[in-house]
C-alpha cells in the first residue's frame, strides 16, 4: 500500500496513550492526529487480518497489552471534529479487532474458546490458583487478565456503539451499547470491587484485592491490582456510582484508595507489582489505568477533593529532580496527564467530547489550538496554598459545573478561576 506522500506513523503504545496523549494531540496538532489514525487504517489493511492495531510498531501491530483502545482514539477524534481519515473503514477494522481477534492479552490469534464464552456470558472466566491453563490463545506469562479484559472490552464496545450510532448503524449501536454494561457481570455487591468469576459464575475465593493474581496480578488484572481496576468504568461513571451505593459511598471508596496501606513491605509489594508505582495508599500515579481516578470525585459531588488530590499528586510525583517521573513514561502517557492537569482540566472519558476541571498550577495558560483559535485559562490568586476553586466564569458567564465541552475549548475563549486556600464545597455541583 502506497502512502501517497502522506506521513505514516508507527510506534504508539495505545493502551497508555489513548487516555491523554491522543486527546492532547487533538487540541495541539489535529492534522498529525488525523495522519496517525490514517496510518493505523493502512496498517490494518497491510496485516494478514484487517484488525485495527492496539500497539502499532514498525513491523506491524505488536498485539501487546489487553483490549483495543484504538477504537477510543477513533471515536474521540471523530466527535471532536477531525475528518481527514475514513471513519467508516476505521469502524469496521476496530469492530473486527474486537470481535474477530481473540480477547486474550498479547495474542494476535483469531477468536477462540474464551471469546465464545465472553460473547455468551459477558465476562472472561478466571482460573483458580494452581489450575492448569488449557486455552491455546492465552499467553504463558501474561495470563487471562480476566477483570481487566472484561472491563476494557466493555469500554471498547461502548466506543463501537457510539461510532455505530454516529454512522447510522442503529442495530449495531444497540448491540454494542448493551454489551458495554458487561462490567456489571463482575461487580461484587458485597465488597464493591470488580471480582473475577470462574466458568460457573462463582467468585474466585479466597481473594485479596491487593495481591491475588500472581505477578502483576495478571491472572485477573494487569500490572495493577484490584484497587486500580475498581475504577475502570470511565464510560459510565454514573452507573459505577450507583453500583457503589451513591455519591457518599463512592467518595468514601475513593478516599480508601488513597489511604489503604500497601499491605506488605515496599520490597515485597513491588516484587509482585513492579509496575504499580508512585503509590499513595493503593492509588498508583505511575501507571496509566489510574490517571482518571483523582478526577472521579468531581462526578460524585466533591470537586474540592479532586482539586486537592491533583495538586498533591503533581507536587509529589512530578518534581524537577530524579524522582520526577513515578513510572514508565509510556510514549507520552504520563507527561500528557501532567500537561492537562497543570493547565487545569482533563479528558476523563476519551470518546466524550468534554473535559473535567481540576486545579491549575499556572496563573495564566494560553493554548494555541491547531484550528487557529486560542483558549486561555486564568487562575487568579493561584499558589501552592490557593489550590481550591472559589468561583469560575467561562467567556464571562458564571460556571458552576466541573465540565467544559470540547466545543467550548475549540472555539477559543477564556476560563477564569478564582482560587483560594479554603475549599469551596458548593462550587462545581451543577
């Protein structure tokens, strides 16, 4: 396939970069983002099977990690007005990657036994400790990652449903939307965690949400433990809040994430979970599945807690010294979180054209957008102490919600935040 003179991109760690790096590029260099998505479409056509890549490399798709969040990049770009790529072809290749390729992590094989089970029952079945693996698609080290794959695929199917709806494919939109609720199948009502089940639908017991799952918790999760994956439903946060019992319980569970002890010495903890770094309790600042977690307070009626957490995390884990990066940079994954959060807003759900407000670090930020417009964020009286939003205006109009739309940003304008040292617990609740 000839590139016809158009830039062709590879080497993208989508499992890490779909969260913040791709959304940031949409704002700053949308033409390049279009070229990247076009490149992934060509890569899909160049491969033996026309499956959208989830870890594109110079030799083709590496099929690394789990799920295929490349579909989120397609949806996010399309909804934010990027047009210079074939979204219909992209949709078909993304759909094929999620429904024709096996969901088993780190595998490029066609769908098999686990995929048939998932299609029928809505979750990936787990093995008990010591139970022998018999499914040929499962990687000998990476394992099934049953909760991570179930939650990640539910999100991917939500993305498919949204693209299908945009393209007028009503039947497919309804089919994938229904499947986007599959995370519910692994929710443990008693513990309020996502908990692996065996093939008979029984929760794996005994179970420790910190350490069950072996190296990197990969039997059930991936690189991070059950405390991280407790929050892996960014496509339906209101439903997750309801599952946990409402706003207050949801916020209490978030608090517990930041205060729950490691449970072992640091040496022993990182010996099993070497990628779950930058810890504040069980929260990990050093791995991408956690990046949206501190922003979740916004959705439960506690924006001031998001403001407090974000500023603390930026200060402690992204310093200008040897400890300035708390984990693997992952191709721009962590630094893009820092850029967004330092400006004062973040794309919690790639695929939804909106951002959630945090706590800006700078007095004035001017963002030169790729469409030629400029978006400004002014934080009056901001300092290390004055981290709480007292009031806000967007283009001169009062703003009392933590959400701003992509359209508001892309059209240019000014977000003005009055900052103070004491939390205003009534701001951002609308």
